[in-house]
C-alpha cells in the first residue's frame, strides 16, 4: 500500500477521551465514534480486526467448529419460548415491524442456535455438534471505555449440542483449551476465573480476564502471581471471598489484586434452552431426551482493546509480533498489525532510493507493506506514523544505504540491524 494512495485516519488529537487506550484507538485512526457506544472501523482498524477474526476462525476450525451465520434481527417468539425475553429486555433493542410483529436485535444467539438445528438434529447419532459465528451483537448497555462496552460489537460465539454429560464436558474442555491457546499466542497476560452464569443460565461457567494496569478495566481481580498459573477470582466468582494475600487454591501461590477486561466466557448450559424450546433427540433405547448445550464467546473489539492495554507504549500501538515464538516454542504470535513492514526512504524523489523502495514494496507484498512515498511528510513524521500504527518493522533507506547498499531494519522496539535489500523479504516473512 502506498501512503500517497492510502486512507489513514491518524491524528495528533489526544483530548476528550476516557483513558489513554481509548484515545489511542482514535489517534491511530482505528475507529471513529458515531455516537454513544457506536464505532465505525476505518480501513486500518478493519485490517486489525480482520486479522483477529482470521486467528479465531483458524482456531475454531481446528477445534472442530463449523462456521454459521445467524440473523441479528430475531422474532420475539424464540426469546419468549426460552424465557429470556423478560430477563434480557432491559438490554435489548426491541421494535415492531409493519405488521405489528415484535422483534429484537439479538444480544446473544443461544435461541437462534437452537432454532437453527431444531428439526435437523434428531438422533443421538447427529451429535456432538459444534457451530460458531463471528457476527455483530447489539445491547442497549451503558456505553463506556471506548470499545470495551458498546451498544454494537463483534463476537465470536459458538454453541455445542450433546447427547451426554460426558460429551458436553469434553467439548467444554476442548474449547476452553482453544481459548487458552488463542490468548497465549497473542501474548496476553490473563487469568481464568469461575464466573456467575447470569442471564445465560446453566451449571458452570468461566471467564477469561486480560489484566490491565491503567485502571480502565471493568473487572476487579485477585490473580495468582505464580509462574504459569492462570487462576483468578473476581467479585462475581463463587470464590469471591478470596482476597489479595491469600494462598492460591490451585497451586499454593500468592494472590494479588488487580484489574482486568473480560475477553472471553465459556458456559456449560445443560438443558437450560433445550427444555423450554423443546429441542430433543431420539436415544439409542428408543426414547427421547433433551439436548445438552454449551456456549462459548470471545469479544473481538474487547480483545483488540486488551491488546492495546498490554502492548501499547508512549509512541503508539504495538501488536503481537510473529517473529517471536512463545517460550515453549509451540506457537508463534499471529499477524495482527495492520501492516507488516513500513518502507521509509529518506527522499522518495531520489532515483536510487525510489527504485530500492519500490522493489522492497513489491517483494515484501504490497498488501502487507506501507510505502511512505508522499513527499510532504518529513522523515520524522514518517517514523512517528509508523510507530503510531504499530508496524513491527521499518526498512529505512537513507545515507547508509547510499554508502553501503544495506537497509537499516528497525524493529518497533527500537532495535536495529543492517541487512542487504535481498534479505528483507525473507526476514519479514
């Protein structure tokens, strides 16, 4: 992508935002606010969001999920059958169509998932089944903290259907492990806490809470400080009596107070929806029984916000870097940054530098490379914009290249190495 032809919304504006992370999403030009709790994503922000979505797709497919898409506009009937029309109505956007029929914008899709499989899943032989979607949700919530609490948001939500308790527990554990792998691959600092089932219902649930230090988190957490222990407890947890300084019940480590952002939640729903909605299967013995269900969610924009909370610095966004594997060597961080490389010539008008910059742009992939070819920006402004966007590497073409033919390759953390122009595409990957 050439800077002269791109649509970037970067800004120097820093005032009027609830906290530094919310301000950064605006300064980096990831989003624009359309009103209370409503945000539009710019081309740059959409690239980041699509990278997160691609990661979620890969992991859910690997976990055996089948992708679906359910309508946001729901008839009131399925919510009345489940008994949640009244309990969720305070946060629902409800309306009537031209025929006077009551509808809502779905804040969740348990009812929709039941309706999808009803009449198709008939026998225990049809189960287990895991389906997922990455779609928009709507809740008339009290908007705050930018992308953390909005009225319209993207969720990766999954639903599983089972004939036995053992099958439900196996799938629940598999998706839980998938979530741990997703968050670890992103390098997130997080805990897993037993949680209140709330309006979702069911018999058991856990939430994944990304830790924060800026005070913009929505959850108070006591977390274990021991290495490799993910235990945490929130004020909504069954173990809410545990306090900072207490021993961790899982490993014996010490609990410390903190704040966090809920980025994921998994539920064992049991028959909570199948019974009132009449979702049954034929059993091996010739009888019938209600289907067991699980529900599993990750908030995409919340995850984006959490990454900025933990990675950003005084110069702007930072993102997980695919060049750095996890300590156990099993998984490399996925590509999340909007561009993998910034090509920054000292003078694009110089014929030799222009030729080298264009060659790097092509060889490293024009879709993943931002070429600063606009003459009106100073070299300092180009560096600043690259850092603000969180681009992991800068290929700098200046006097050193003129003298030696080597490219100055500077990582987002400021470390620099000098390589030949031909080596850059292989290094970037």
